[in-house]
């Protein structure tokens, strides 16, 4: 294993913590090979189920910092995976393969025995299962009865009780969680044409990409805090090596990415892997394993602190004046802060384009 970038969990050894997230970029043999050639630490498949879905087209929308999709699971039947894609991948495979499966207990009875010989681990989409934790627990038990491989249950962000989810799946033999699936339902309006742009039969889509990163980070931390013995694989909005580190220090053992590559190009996988050593150095980590072992501190203060202006950095653009929620800033001969009005909220510091406030 790579000493600098390598991570290991549940008997799996990855040369680096980046994997593709389940979706169209891992939907057949050529795409699995692409991810291996790109240098991903492990490869994940598109979710395989027992019935082929009917998918509306178009089904993927991309904007500056989000993706919306109305895709379902793999358009290829189980037989094509078992007879064609996976045997072909086994011939070239040189790193762990996580097979994504969905959705019901009955599906698992068919899927797990058919796929077990190809899988180093299973990832289970709970996206269309609902929020009933007992049902999710029974699904885990149905898989555990049919495989000794690690099982990772993928959590959807609309599931209200992440800690309850963690407890239910652990009791039934899961090794961990993939957090998170795409967020929704969401929708996209075309105002000019009075219509919804994309969507399923009801007009709804799922949202992913950088806009969900902070939600995904919180889900990772919540699950890891609630169930430290579970492995957490972080997913949602990753588009740089810095993002990978953010997920590791939040409690993830490894990460997955899809939307970043849909928005910025598929070469992003290789770029992030290449950028990892510099990112480790920039933030003072000796290895990915060290980053994954971090526990984040939570500095909370209730004392308001009035920002201080650094005049030589200030361009007098007055963005701080315009955004201040407490009307505490004004441009006189220089930006001036009224300490009686300032609440110490910190927004001006965050928004200042020249870092002239601290
Ligand atoms: C077009 C598209 C298709 C997806 N298909 C699946 C899927 O088949 N199974 C699954 O578990 N997640 C699926 N996802 C969710 C992603 O795997 C991932 O959890 C989510 O997009 C958040 O990561 P990201 O922001 O890096 O894309 C899909 C997402 C997109 C955008």
C-alpha cells in the first residue's frame, strides 16, 4: 500500500482514498476500466437491481455548482453485469471493487449470490426504500446472510435520523455507511416556457455536486460521532484534493465523487489523485491515514468580537457595508465599524474579497 496516500478499512486496502460514486460514469465495463486507469483507489459500480428501469430523457442537468438528475439505477440487466461487464473487469482488476446494489430484501436474495464472487464489498442504495429503519435493518440482515464481504449502506440526505440509521444497520451486520446520496426531491423551473426543465414523471429531480458538500460533511461527522465503529465513506460535492481532506478530517475513511467530474470533466479523477501529495503538504499532514485520524475541534465563543480593518488591504469596494446585517458599517474616509451596532456575526470578514477585515 502507498504509505503517503493509502488508506485501509474493513480489510480493504486502497492506494488512495478517492473512488468514483455510483452513477453513469461507472455503468459498464469500459467505464470501470476508465476509473481504474484514472488511478482511483477503488472502483464502484452503478447501482445494479433486479429489474431494468425506464429512465426519462434528458436526465442530467449541470450548472455552475450543482448537478440535477432524474436517473434511476443501471439500465443494464443483472445478467449483462454477471455475464459480460464483471467477468471482463475481473481480468484487468488490480484494486478493490465495490458493487452497488438496490433495493429491497427480495432484490438482495437474487443479487448478492449472483454478484458475490466479483465483489470486494457491497454498497447498498437505500434511495427508494423510504425512511423505515426496521425495513433498512432487515435489508442489511438479508445481505449479511448471503455474504461475508463488507457492507456499506448508502444514506440519502432526506433520511431524518442519521444516528438511528447507523444504529439499525450496525445491529444487522453492516460495516459502514456511504454518506450521502443526492438530495431531493428538488426541481428546476424554465420560467420563459412555463415548464419544469427536467424530471421524473412528477417533475422532480435529485441534486448533487458542490452545493451539497457541507450537508454531506455534516452527515459524515454525525454518523461517525454516533457510531465510531462504523466506516464512513464520504460523498457529495467533492471536486479537489482539499475537499478529500475535508471529508477525511470529518470522519470519512475514504471518499467518492461523481458530480465534480460531470461538471468539470472526467479527467478530474486523475487530477485529484495527482494533487493529493501537495494538499497533504499544504495542510501539514504526513499521510492520508493521519488526516483520517483527526478529530475536529469546535471552537464556540459567545463573546462578540468587532472586526478590525487592515486599511492597506481595503479597496473601499463597500461590499461589507452592503452585506452587513446589523447596519454597523459605513464608508467615511475609510471603512468604519460602529461597535455599538456590530453583533460580531463575522459575515463581513467572510465576504471581504481582499481579506481586509479580521
Ligand atoms: C446522474 C447521477 C446518477 C446517479 N446514480 C446513482 C446510482 O445509480 N446509485 C447511487 O447509489 N447513487 C447514484 N447517484 C448519487 C451519487 O452516487 C452521489 O451519491 C451523489 O451524486 C453525491 O456525490 P457527488 O456530489 O460527488 O455527485 C447518482 C448521481 C447522479 C448525479
